[in-house]
């Protein structure tokens, strides 16, 4: 390489950094090429121990104040803030940021929907009018005798309240099981509108405002619920209405989907509209012709991270990998352009792209990156941007200067299990419902359901915690639902195929084989965690598994989380009633009052609770113990005796 860009010194062990073969291969190449990635930077940047415990505050200029995690009550900040106040405020700001991020995304989808409905945008249209009706009905809009257009206008007006309403309850609160909603009302945490909640969270965490960790926690819950049952749910539902509700499709995943003899374009980000238009642009005959003239066999469009997950189920677009592979994939030298929109776009991509002459193109007005090429995506003329991305990619293809090395790995898996499809899949066309799922949980074939979601993080071995956790859970008859980078990890590991049922316990295996489904159900991007909330609500409404979400034999995990959005998601699952375990690290000191509230107290109040362990086996144990506790409370624990896997079982599994 011409540019030696390795700024960091300490080398890390590639085998310990990732279990993704293609990422490992590219990290070896990066090392040869002298190119640095987040893996190098993580090895050379010790995580700040004070920040990791959230024991510092910089909310005013009397500080910044640093408390001692080993003696958390030995000191207070200059203003007198205790460790609980400081940690709760920091946590609250993470929740506010994560909620803002998803709500901002959801609001962009709403604006798009509005302009499609009022005819200002003509490149998109309502693709799923049945879903439109279903969503409208679910929040009390009368659809009888109304045209699609009229329903859409009414839905727009109602859903706008998700963001802008200042008093009352957000529209999707109507979908929450009655007893769960009652608990929220009792504690005063039903979100009013996302803007109000995020604003209040920020205001309350200013110096000298809310200084009681319990009260801050209530606002954390309200702000987080405004994400899960608010902005994220709006993003999911409108995405389905505009672009189609996913149903299972077999798709290819991993870096082997890149093609040396084609123009390779990667879309990485979160909003489906950019990607939808890219699909159009790469199918544009004149652009295909231009690519062929440049010597390419065609144009190969590939997704990464969350928008990739939305697209592969809607259009069968292949997927190249998750968050910790976004730099590595550029090291192939085969990527002609990577166009990004918002969220989880590492600034480090600019330098890696630069090393290989790849165009890194920012497209969203809210995400510019120094050194990247900005071609703004404008929804009223979407093709202007996406055609230009294709043209840039073709130019780079023509002038490819560097040797190309594409890892061979490709996995095939089945993805696209929307909560609507789950009903159909389990119940069939004529009795489409959640009853068969509930029945199989009650009779013990399925022990419970676990949502395994979230990021990858260079502080732990990429994909490994996700994969080990899921293997352990399915072995114990726990059905898995997935979103985000976690879903990508399991797909690469081959666990999203019906054949993966062989690794499941006898009960889950039987159900999977009968239905022909994988034991690991991919539901989509991180905003699609709202699909998991809906599936859980359907389980409660179907009956036999308690009256509230907190009664369900269900648990959640984000084993390799890194983003503030993940914290928000965790908090809305907890506030909804779900036990949620995080790996990697947890930004709170154990043994403090705030810690006790999140890890025990909330459950006593009728919510879920947090759990933490970096170890996947311990994590599985905690989740299974929780599922069993809920089964016992429901009186369905006697159905079947279970044993936890021992070391021998695990070795057998690895050998298999
Ligand atoms: O929203 S799982 S690394 S890409 S934050 Fe980001 Fe985490 Fe991936 Fe999607 Ni979600
Ligand atoms: Fe220190 Fe209090 Fe200011 Fe925080 S708000 S920096 S604890 S003085």
C-alpha cells in the first residue's frame, strides 16, 4: 500500500478478536497493508475505568468531578451530587441519546410517509395497504368505508403524536397489554411524546435539577418507552406499509457475497429509503450498460448492519456483515463505493476507504464525516443521489489499483420473521394466531422465548458471545428471536437455517421440524425490536401465559452491546417487563443503590430487571433460570424436567 496508516502500536491476537473468518482474514490483510481498524485502536486504548463505572460527572464547570468506584459513598461531587445521582444522570443521558436516535429515524420515516400520502413524493408508494389498515385499527382509527388514502392521512395525523404530543399517551400505548399499561400508569411512566420525554430527560439531568436516582430512573423508563413503543415502532410499521411487510426468504450473508468482476456497492446504515432507491438505481439499464462498458459483469448491491437487514428480507439483497466488519470489508479492495446514512458509521471508515481508493459517501443531512464525499439524498428526487453513487462506483471500478482479496465465506439463512408472519407460520392460513406458540410453551416443548439482539464490540471476541449464548439457549429449548448485528452473527454461523434445529433440544427441535422453521428467527433491524414487543404482546393477549408482559417466560440479551441505543432498548424492555442481560460491561457500580434499583428493585415494582455478565454460558443460565421462574409462577413448570448442559455436552455440540 502507498499509505501506511497504522498509528497504533500494540498488536492484538486476531483469533481472539473475532470468530468471523472473513473478518479475521481481512484483519490479517489489513496488518500486511499497514491499515488500522477499530480492533487496533481498541487494543491500544484502555477503556477509562472511571468512565466505565460512570463514576464521573462533567455536567458543570464546578467539576468535572470524579468519585471513587471502590469507595462510591466516600465522596460526593462539588455540588454534593452522590454517586447514585451521578450514575443515574449519566445513564439517563445515554437513554435520552438512544431514544433521540431512534425517534429521529422514526420521524424521518413519518415525514416520508406524509409526503408519499400527500403526493409530494412519487418515487415510493404504499405497498402494503392491509398492514396500513391493521396498524390504523390497532390504534383505534375507524377504517370502515374509508379509502386507502383516507386511512393513511388519519394514520399520519395520529402517529405524529408519537413525537409532538405534550400531554396524554403516545398512540401505540393502545397496543400494550392492559396490566402492563396499568403498571406504567401507576408509576407515571406512560410516554407523552418523544420530544417531550427526551427534552425532559436532558433538562432533569442538568446540574441541580433531578437529584433522586429513583425519580431519574422513572424518566429513564418513560424516555426509553417512547423509543420502543414510539419512534422505533413507527419506523417499523411505516417501513412495512411503504416497502412491504417481511416474510421469510433465504438470503446470502458474509463477505463472500462481494464479486471481483462486478461493481460492488455497499449500503451501510439504518434508514430503508436510501437503500430502496439504490435497488432502483442498480437496476437502471443505462447504468448497467455503463458498468459493462467499464468492464464489469454487472452491479452488485450489498447491505451491512441494520439497513442491510431490512433490505435482504424485502428484496433478497445479500448482506456482507455486522458493525465490527464494516472497516474489514473495505480491506478486500473490492468495494467500489460504500454509501452510508445514519448511526453506527465509524469515522475510521474514511481512512480505510482512503487506503483502498473506495468512495465513502455520506448521504444524510444529519451525518457528515470529515474526509468523506457528501452526496445528499433527497427524498423528492432520490435517484439523483443513488444514481450518482453508482456512477462514482463505476469510476472506481474502472480505475481499481489495488490487488483484491475477497474471503470465500457465504452462509445462507432464512430471515424475515415479522410478528405477523409468526402468527401465520405457526397457525396456518386458516387459524393464523399465536395459540400454537403459546400451546407449545405451555406444554413445555418450547421452554420460553429469548430475544438476542444488539451490536458487536471490539472489547469482546466478535460474534462469539452471541453464538455461544444462542447455542446454549436453543439446546435448552428456548426459541430465539433476533435483530441487529446479533442476527448477522448467527446468520454467518449458520444458525438461521431450518437444519440448525439439529442443535436444539428435543422439544424445540420437534416444533421447528414440524413447522419447517429455524430455531433462530431473524426479525430485522434494531428498530424492529418493536416486532419483539408486538410478538410478546400477542402472546399475552392470546392467553394462558399471564396478564402482563412481565408474566411471560421470556428474557432478552445484548451480549456484545456498544451503543447508547442499546442501553435505551434494554431500558424499554425492562420497563415493559422483560428480564434483560447485557454483556461486555455495565456502566454502573455494583452494590450501589442505583444498581440495586435496576437489577432488583424494578422487578419488585412489577417491571422487568437488568442483568449483567460477559460470559455467554452464565448469561444463558441466568436467562433460563428466569424463564423457569416465570414458568413456575404460571404453574406450567411441571411439564418437563430440564438439565443444564455440562462440559461434555458442550464438547459434543462443538464437535457437531
Ligand atoms: O442499530 S446492532 S452496532 S448497526 S446499534 Fe449499530 Fe448495534 Fe449494529 Fe443497527 Ni443496532
Ligand atoms: Fe461536579 Fe455536581 Fe458539577 Fe457534576 S454537577 S460536575 S457532580 S459539581
